[in-house]
């Protein structure tokens, strides 16, 4: 549960690793780092989200690398964010004293985070201050694979092994005779350490306090734009910041998660690299952020989607952060994986899958772009119209679906539903702007597809089916159909489907599985946990069906599963409540925001 003022507790480890719930996220719109409650940073990719990690202890605690500030004989610790910021505080108590470590990926002085320009300084600031007693504080920077160092002007030059492209600079307000130093500190003493990669100046002014102050101020200016008055207000604010931390501020893209290969479940092989931008994630983020006052971010995501599509000339389901192709998927056999869960993967093999929902995602983004005041030029419209024509045929053919199964494809109902979205939005855009195109044909095709989705109804199972040919097999993605206006949430077949999913895909405690693996084989061994976003979709359906109190209870129970820092993973182990999968997961935080807004508006009697 999100706790702004959490209690101290002993540090937990499982198989040598911190639980995901005991990690915090910091970022600067270019990259992100995870900070452990034990004072370690076990994850940092440089110089960008999708670069190779310099610190990778998250995926191999013995060999992956870390950057640690910790007192001898650590007894207990706690973590919390400076309110309304991405600046993280970790307090570590040893037997003789208490030290406070403040961490941030620093931002430029005066940075405006609503502007689509880089704000990062390319510097990680770690500032330790002894609050009580005295401590013997160990400071250790251990890049993956080791590093060569040499003393330079104001600190150390650090050259990580295997990274000729990367030149790091480590500076401190206290002497550094190597990458591992020990400092005897008393109450009031400070140890400031700054790791730089974006700037390297002989006479660069060193003022960690000023850097943290500028970063905090930038975050406060940004969060003043947040407009939300609804349930779980604290967690919604934190989710908005978490989404901002997953956003590439210069390009407008959004990583699905800033990590790779965190398993779902532990010991399984469902380990994927999520440090890329999925079209559908951006589309859902637009819905969420625009409704809480962040229209600039929403417009940036929309613009990025349309730019990426127009630049490549073909609809991809995901892109790298600049809008280029995602690297091929490779296995890194040198790392043992989080809690021994190999394989570790870089790149993503799903990038070239056939997923027909992408047509609807792109055209829906175009429709939202237009509604927000954007323009659609003739060349872009020609491509979008071509997508609508493709969607009219594509739904007839199998694909890998929203969940990116690695088995032979099926004709998924969700995919067909998003082809309906493509046709519907193309018709709306064409009619609104008077653009050339078979608007009447698209509209008629959209209505036929809507009916086909409803015709997937299985009277015996009393549900719409995961596959368009019926059969009564359930998939939680059906809950998203009303959210995309494919079918009304209050249609009798949709209300029955909602009830069936809540019962048959239940993992207990309000959690839902995406699908049941014995009914819907996906080409991979083993099961998985409950998928967090699906439960928020259930909240949204209950709201739309007028079942407000049920929706509020479910929403509160889901929000209570957030970590003490207010973060959520992709999946949750329904037996233990532990986080699983990549972390923090943008989709899960989109759910927090979107469902909170839906509940607030329902209580206020307003529409979406």
C-alpha cells in the first residue's frame, strides 16, 4: 500500500534479490534507474532507456553491477518520494546511526517539463546526510563487467567494460581513491556523489544540493498542472509522475516499462524486454493523461505515433523510442536473471508479429489528434485511409493478438474489434474534414464488424468469445471493447461477458488472469500471474454499467496493492501478492488514472 511516511523495516531479500516492491524509480525523460531500499541502484541503462545497462544487478545480483551507498551492518530502512516529484529518499539505519540518501536523475535548472524538449543533465545525484549518530558509509560503483578508471581533475574517469561509446565521470565532495570508498561520517556530515555521462568539463561546478533543488522545483512546476478530484488522489498523482518517468520527453514516446526480462512467474521463461514504445500503450496513455490535465503529454504521444507511422510507411506494433525498428531479440547467457529466472533478453521478437489491433490504435490516435486541434495533411490521410482499407480485410486472418502469443494465430475478437475502430474512426475523420475516401463503405463495414463481435456470443457459456468463431473461451481483452466504443458496456451480451470474466478468470481478491492457459495455449510453457490492467478494465465496465459501489470497492482493493512508494508491476502473484513481470508497468498506472477518473465522473454525474 502506498505510504507517504512508511515505517522502518528490515531489508528483505529473496534468492539474493530485493523484491520488486522494495524498489523505487527515478528518471529524467531520457533514461531511468531503480533504487533499492538497501541503498543500491541495481538498474541503470545509459545513455537511454533502451541502451545496454551499465548497472544490471537486478538481473544478476552477483555479476550485473550496482551503485551502492550503505552503512555498515544495515539494520532497517525505508523509502519515500519527495512529495509530487521524481526525487527519492532512502533512510538507512545502522547500529550506530541513521543516514538519509536522496537520489535523482537531475534536471536542468528552470526546466519546463510540459515542453517537448530534453530536460536531462545526464547526471545521477546521490546525496547522503547523517541524520543521527555516526555511520561508516560504503560507497561503491561497480559497472557490469568492471571498468577502467583514472584520476582526472575533479574526480574519476570511468570507462565501463565493453562500452567504448560511454565515458563516465564520478565526482564527490569527499576524496575518491577508487570506485569503492569508505567514509566515517557523523551527524550533519554529507557525502555527495554525482555520476555524469552527458557532460565532462574540467571546471564543472559541483553543487549537489543545487542540482537536487532544481530537479525538485522542476517536478513541482509540472505537478501543479495535475487536475484530479477523485478517489485515491495520492496514488493517482504518483501514477501520473510514474508515467512521466516512463516518457521520452524529447520524442513523445512511452516505454511500456523501463526494465527487461523481469519474469512472470519466478523461474519461468516469460521474460521480455519492455523498453520500447507500443502503439497501444501510447493510445491508452493519451486517454488517461488528457483527463487529468496533461494535454501536452497526450498530444506528444499522439504526434509520436503519427510521425512513426508516417516515417516508416507501415504500421508496426512497437518502435524504439525514436520511432525506428526494435532490435532483434537476443538472449544474454552471461546473466542468470532476476532470482535465477533465465533467460535474460534484449530486443523483442514480438516486434514483427501480425497484430491487427494496430490499425485501430493508429486511426484512433489520428482521431484524437484531430479532436485536440491537430491537422491531418493529405499525405498522412492517404496512408491512414489505406490503413482503414487494410483493416476491412485483415480481421479475417489470424494474428497473434493483443497478448502477443507465440503460438499459431487465431482470429481474435479483440483484434477484429480494433479493426472496427479503424473503420469507424476513418469514417469519422473523413466525414468531418470532407476528405476523399469511401466513408459510406467504411461505416457500413464498421457496423458489420460490430455485429460480428456481438455474434461471437456463446449461449451455453453466456459470454462473448475470445475468438470470432465463438466457442465460449474467455479473454480479459473483451473488457476493453466498450472502452474503445466497439460495443456498449450496457449491452446485455457485454454485461454477461463482464460477469463471466469476473467469475471464470478470477485469480481471487479482485485480480484477473488474462486468459486460462489450458483453454488458450499461447506457445509458452508455464502459467503466469494476474495481469493488473485487466482488473482496472473490470472497474471501468462496472462503472459504465452503473455498478458504482462495486467498482469503488474493486478500485480501492487494487490501489491497496501498490508498493509503499505507489508503484505497480505488470502482474501480481495471486497467492502471495508479490509483484511479477516488468516494473514499474506503464499499463498498470494508466489503469489507476483512467479508472479513478471514470469513478470520479460517475459520482459527479458527468460523462467521459
